[in-house]
């Protein structure tokens, strides 16, 4: 009998589109920088560029890797 291999999801990388909860809204953005393990307790922080609406300057936010869901992976 063949054993099933456990699939381990890779963490988000620069270029990935990620989603996260932002004040009750599901918002998506692009990872533009990996800030490293500089968060509380050594958590890995990522800088995200969010386009809130067309014609408005983008917002940048830093969030812990654990709060992000990958929507589209970069190759």
C-alpha cells in the first residue's frame, strides 16, 4: 500500500498575491518585501502593497506571515 505524502504549503514570497482580514473586509495585495523575523517573538513580517481603488495611491502595510493567505503564487 502506497503512503500518502503530506503536502506542506510554502510561505508567501515576494511577488505573491495574498489576502488578509482588514477591519472585517477581505483585502488582497502583493508582497513587495520580506522584512524577516523582526516581529514580536521573532515572527516573520512581510510588506504588502494594497491598491484600495483605482486612481488612489497604494497603501503599504506590514503583516505577520501567519495572517496571510496566498491567492496567487509567483512562479
